[in-house]
C-alpha cells in the first residue's frame, strides 16, 4: 500500500493506493488531529485503510511551505521537517508537525515533498518571489499529469488560490496566494492592508488570512459562502464571480510563462471551490477553455501516486530530483 498525505489548510487528507490501482481516502480536521497522540494517528491510519503499518511500502508527505529543501528526500534525512521556518503566512495548528514526527519516529518508509521557492530548479525569473507554492500543490500537479497530458496549467482554488504551470511533464513555475489571486479567505496584501500592518493594527499574517474575496461580505468562511450560494444570495454570487475573475487572470498569467516552453493543452482545477459549478462556468466563460475538475482529494491522490512511483524506482517527479 502507498500513502499520500496532504497537509491542507483546514484538514489533513490521507489517500491510500493499493496494488490494484484502487484509491481509499479519509480526512481529519487539523483542529482535531492536533489533539491526538502519535499512537492514535497510527491506529487511525491502520483502521481507515484496513492495513497494518508493515504493509505500507512508501508514504509521500507534505509539510508546511517545504522551503528548506529542493529535492524529494527521505524523511530521515530531512532537517527541520524540510522548512526554513514555520513562521510566515498560513494557519498554524501543530497537526502537520504531529503527523510528520509520528511517521518519522515509526520508521515507516517515507519521502518529503518540497515546495517551489527561490532555490528551486524552476524558471529562474520566478525567483523574484521567495515562495511560489507549498508541497501539497505538487501532489495536485502530479495527479493531473497522470491523465496523460504533459503541458498544462493547474489552479487550486479554495481558502487560497495557487496556480502552477507544467511543461513537458515538469513544473516550470507557480504563483502563490500571497502574490496574485485571492482565495475565499486568504489573499495578497493591498494598500489598505499594508497600512493596517504598518499602523500596528494587525500582523502581516493576520492581514493575509483576511484578504480573500469574503472580506467585504457577511460570510466568515467558505462554508458560509456555499450556504449563501445555495440560497441564491447576491453577495454570494458576487463573491464567486470575483473569485473566478482573479483565478482566470492568474491562469492567463501562467499561460504567458508557458509560452516559453510549450502550449497549454489543458486547464485543471482543484480544491474545494473547483467543485462549485457557477465558479467553473465563469472560468470557462472568461478563458473560453473548459476546465478538467480534480477536486479536493487531488493533492493526497497525487502524493500517493508519487509514493508508488518512487518506491518502484522513479528518480524524478515533475522534474524534481528524488534523493533517497
């Protein structure tokens, strides 16, 4: 059995891939997982996937920003869990740390997936930004690659929005949520947010965590937005249109980068918002390109695919070297 673990914004998602090519899934909210003991996590994995630990041939694991490594590495060889620091943008609960340390201490065969950042071997022009995407997004890109298309753009739209370009099966660049398109909750800091930070009214991370398309609505989170959309509320429809507009602009921006490498043969959408029909329809309208929907399990699925292929001897994933 091969496992992929997605260290997502709101939940830890687990995917298992058996020898017959069948996938199995479960997720645990990060707020719940942080309260668990290591032994409980191992028991949960075994129970949910109906396996024992010795049956796990490989795990592909993501953790935080992944900006401390540039290659895919054995978990036992990774310093500081593969990050430069846990400080920065995003929600910190301790759930990802607990899962990482549990797997490492249990001596389960596992690899750590890097993020894409200024030290990565992608298009050097993108290195003007210190961080481009966190590791779980590479799981999404690898899941997309399994569809048999080598040149594509994939946009993950949920609490935040991250878009990647893949050419000839290799990732060439990405735009993170703090740079361009906002998600429902998180987004780049505009002038007003910068002023708020400078005035000491909030920290930069707090500003980022409240700069998504919901900031000017009565909705507190994505679930509230989806409820409003179901009730056909005008502000919900406006928020969806805004989200689709910026995601579409970011996708078009990545198509410019892709022109230096190949054509864009397909557009993939992932994340919780990618399963919202009005959003998908708007992106189709703006781009005149029908998206292929991957959904919220895509990151964990792609990581499970990585685990299988690495265990079978693959030496590079999406152009990233495997060092184990």
